[in-house]
């Protein structure tokens, strides 16, 4: 009998393979069928990016088409919403009733919640504490919209805004009368003109700055950030901008109406603020230069406490410039209506405090005196043998500055190994400084943040800025001047915006960990600490564009996000824009609230595509004003 060949398939094996092949072919056929059906269903999807949004979002007929490049109230549908159900498996309740916020009374048109003149009367006048931040309690918060003046107009564009503002936007003539001889501000028909003068520079800030430049080098990029204490209408900061110096100007809200409001209307960085009993809301070693031009701050009082605070925020090697009383008192004492003895004693006291701070007096010429902070504390520590007070502060965090009491001690500088080493690290010149690695990062002072993370963040914001420009074509065309980033992190948004005619207020929530505001200043940018459960230290209608990335996810369990949105409405100009970045759920909630605030908005996909759970909400505050009385 012949042997059966082992390689021959048996009948049952052939049947099994046939069934398996049939099953594979059937499944493959179904896959191909569904793929073809899916491709057929999407063949009508437009390839233009702006058309993609029009298709996915239910927009009105006025929605911007490809190439329009503008974001405006008429282009955003109040019913716009992404169809994200298949990706995120959540359901939007479209039956929620809309809560309409009424306008506040016109008496609140210039309302500043935390610097309210009426509330401030309840507080101690010693050290001007009544001018510090005193915010309303939750039950005192307004649940209405701050109205613009009846004839409010879009502000002049930069750089024209440096010199002109509409009277109807800030209808206060007090400064033009009180400071008529000092060229602060003049009324010309329906507008204000800012000649650039100041109390100690009536011939103009430009000439005054040129005088300073003869004494210390203002050009070349070594000096980038400055602080002006008691700034008036911020003409000093306004004219430093053309020298690439960015100034944080501040002044209290007092009897001189709207100093800071005028500054911001001009497109110049400014805040309501005062040197009193609390630290300024800035980190240590923030500014290359500090300035006081007859700022009425009693530097000689309280054992030099106010100069100690200036020392804290000055960078190693930074300058302090003083003009006005008591400088050059031998010439001006009669005009200042003070005795020679009084003025001499005041200047002697300031000189003594500066020595105890280890500052070096560089020069006193005509109306100017300039001191320089040491680049490290090696020699200063030795001088404590001679000057017993003030002592060097203990191991406290020098950057802590939110409602933090000032201390009568010298803020210590980071340790160095030699007398010619800059404490904390030397900075690059501007503009290289903007994208160089800040010393706080290169030294490892910020936990978890490395040079590589900074590089990645810079690249991320380049991509995001490109995406923003596609949606809002006005972003780089001068439509916006005053910009705020409510959660700035490393300042990447501001750095990416630095090539446009804008300035950015970089806000770091005071509880952020790590605290990155110091690194932002080391990049040549400016900013402040803030708790968004409270109002910001500014007047209404002072920002053109607000950027809010992740802010509401941070604060949703801390306070009512409706109050944060109402605060954003207060500080945003009519027809100003807001860019929110957050989860879909949070943006839907934000959108439902802002619809009752007369905002128009539209939810967009993330720049990386529709499958990223983070989305973007573009919103515009519509134009409306209060009624004339």
C-alpha cells in the first residue's frame, strides 16, 4: 500500500481554510465600504481654514470668509458652538435661560473696585494706607456692566495716541487746569493733547530724558525695564518707549482725577498703585532703573522703608533717579515754599539711607541726582560692621509681594563667588534678552522649568500666534495697543507679540507654583502679581485685548467665575477682544455667561486640530454706552 504524502491537504483542512478566507474577505469588504462612505460624506468639506470653522460652527451670514482676517462683533454669531459630541461625549444643555446683566448707573463709569475713593475714607491715613488696595466684600460686588461715557470713541492708534486722547473718553479737565503751567495735558476742542511735560520737566520729557542719557547710558540695550513711582500721566514712560525701554508707571487714585487712566488711554503701561505699607506687586530684581520726578513720596521717613522697597525691586547694578525736592534745593527752595534747613536735612537723610543700602551716588547735576545699586553684596556685608542698620533680611522669599508688608531690612542678593560677578546672573542686552534663557531658569531656581522647556514654549507661541493671526487679522495691524495676559507663565505670549506695536501686561496669579514673574522680567518684559478673585488695579476701559489661558480652570473652585468675567468686561474697551483657552466644558460655561454681557463669541478648534480637548473661544465686547444725563 502506498504511503500517503504528508503534505497533501485533507478535505476538512481545505474546508476550514475556505471559511477563514471568506471571513477575512467579508470583513475587508465591509471596511472598504465604510471607508468609501466616510470619504464620500466629507468630500464637501472646504479645505480653507476659515471655511472649516464656518462649516463646523453655526455662524450667521456675516461670519468672516477666507481672507477677511477680522474679528468683530458683527462677525461672531451668538449661537456659535462647535459640534464636538462625537469627540468628547458630553451634552450641551441648550435650554439654559440667558441671564442679562444690566448696565450700572453712570456714576460708576470710572469705578475702580479696590481703589474706591468712598471706601478708602474708612481706612488709616498714616503712610497713605487708605490709598492701598481695599477690595469690596463678596456681598458688595456689583453685578452690572460698567457703562462707557455717552460719546465714547475708539482711541487714537499708536503712536498718535501718545500725544492725543478724546475728551469724551475721559471727560475730566481737572489736570489740564491744575497743571496748566507744567504742560502735562491741554484741552484742544474735542480732544486732549499731551505735550510731554511734567512737574520737573515742563519743557518736555524728551529733553529731560536726553539729560539723563548724558549721565547714564539709556541706549544700547542694557537698560530695558524701568519703574516710575508717582508717574502723573506717564510722559516719562511714554517717551522712553522709542528708546526701547519699557516702563511700569504707577500713581495712586487721588484728588488728581484719572492720572493712570490718561496714561493707559495714551497706550502707555500704567497701574493704580502707591508706595505705602505693602510691597509693590513686583518680584525682586525686576527693574533696571527706578525714577521719581517730584513724586511726593517721603523717601526720608520711616527709617528709609520706601527706599528699601526700591532696593528690593531694583536689579543688581540698577539706577535710582531722583529729581525735584530736595535736589538742587539751594536754587529752588523759595519756589518750593520750604526752608533751606528743612530741605538740606531731607537730602542729607536720603544720602545717608542710600549709603546704608550700599548704593553709590554717581552724580548730581542741575535738577538730577542718580544712585546705583551694587552688583552684589560682598562689600555690603563688610560695610555692616560700620552701618549696623538696616540689617540684611532673613531667609524670606524676596519675590513674595501680594499683600506682603514691607520690611525694614535690605533684601539679600543671591550669593556670588567674586566681587565682579553679578548677583543672580547677568542679562543679555535687549532685544536678545527676550528669547535668551533668564538666569532664574538657567540657575535652576524655578523648579521643573529648564532651558529646553523655555525653548519649547517659545516655539509653541510662534505657532499659536500664527494661528491667532489667521482668525483675527487685526492682531498685528495696530488695532490693539494695551494687551493683558491673565496667566502669563513664562511670558511666551508677550514675547511673540513683541514685534507688533503693542505692550503686554503679564499677570502671574500670586499663588502660582513656580512663581515665574521674575523670569518674565529677566526677559525684558513687565507684569504684576494678581488674585483674579479680586479686581485689577486699573480704570475701566483700559485694555484692547485680553488673553486668558487656563485662568478659569484655575479659579473655578476659588471664586465665582461670573465675577471674573464682569471684571474683564470692566477693564475691556468697547469692541475690545478676548482670547480664552480652556476645556470645552469651561468655554461653554464662559460663553453662556458672556452672552448676557453683550459679548459676541465663537468657539474654535485648537491649533493642533479638533481632537485636542483644549479649545479656543474668541470674544468681542460690543459697542454700547451709558445714557447722557
